């Protein structure tokens, strides 16, 4: 068990890029991802990219379903080979894995009932209720005309509909889910959030940098203990993983 606060390497895995940042570093680095990237390829590329960085532990934001700190389904927009991969052995360090939207939600959380919607290649989602994190899979629920929420507000919807109609559907989806889930705070983040001109009442824009803050919070046991949020490491051991933003 680490006796000091560890230096954390945070890896935000996306459908088009993998972004990394470590404790004490100011500027993230990134590499392209895409349909050919598998887990071993990601690890090898990240290790090359961060060869001059020092870190003790690793946080991974994974673009798919994670249960007890392990991916349980292959990602839609990347290669195969993620489920069952031994990330701890590959990095040679303790690893904690969480859904990528949940990781950005961790870094975005302030208080109350917060719904996070991540607009990127797909649609990521998570809720935090009074400090308790619950990753969600809303993207593939039916929405309109036989299509899903992700079909309308993910990158495919943006390309098919154009910005104006895409923005309309983002606002509509945010309002529908806010009402259905009784969220008093909605954060819209992800790479395409910057394309939104206005936001509905009760909705605020997230910052991609919050994904890195969320990755750091996965290992901040001192702060997390006060807020009572459970995270899991790569071996399923329960630990404390979330602190609140101050201010």
C-alpha cells in the first residue's frame, strides 16, 4: 500500500485519440486511436509517449462498460482485445479502470444529483448522486425513428444532421434525460461540447481537462473518504475514489 499520495498517469481513451497526463505535468500528450487500436497497442504507444515521465499508478478512462474495475464489453469504436487484458501486468504498476464518461464526471462533480453527458465519437453518460458515482449506458436506448440517442448526438449524428439540427437534438436529449433522472445539475462534456452555442437551463458545459482531474481523484483516498464514493481497482478491491470540487 502506498504511504504517500502517488504520482498518477491518467489515460483518457477515446474513439479518435488517446490523451495522457501525469501528476505534476501541465500539458497533456495524445496519440491517434481508431478501429485498429487494441489494448496491447494502446499500452505500448502510451509507454513510448510517456517514457520520460515518472508515475506510480495508472488511471484509465475506458470507452465502454466497466464492472468492478474491469472492461466487460469491447468498445464500439476501437479494436478488439480489451476484455480480459491484464493492464496491471502490462504497465507494471497498480491500475484503476473506469468508464471514460464516469472519469470526466468525477472531475466535474460539485454537489447534489449530477448527470454527465459526454459528446464525442459516441455518447457517454454517468450520474453522481450525493457523491455516489453510477456509470450509465444511455447511448443505445431508443430515441427517434428507430435510432438511438447516440445516433443523434454522437459524431455520426453531427455528420448526418449538420451542426444546427445536431445542436437541437443535444438540447432535447439533455432536457429529456434531466427530467427523467431528476438531475439538478447536468454537465455536457466531451470533445464536441465546444460546438454548442447555447445550453438549456440547468445545463453547464464541461471541460475535457476534468477527465484528468477525475483520474487523479480515483487515487485520492484522503479526499474521497470524506465523500463516501466507492471505486474499484483492477483486481476488484473496493477503495475510495472521489473528492468534491471546492469553491
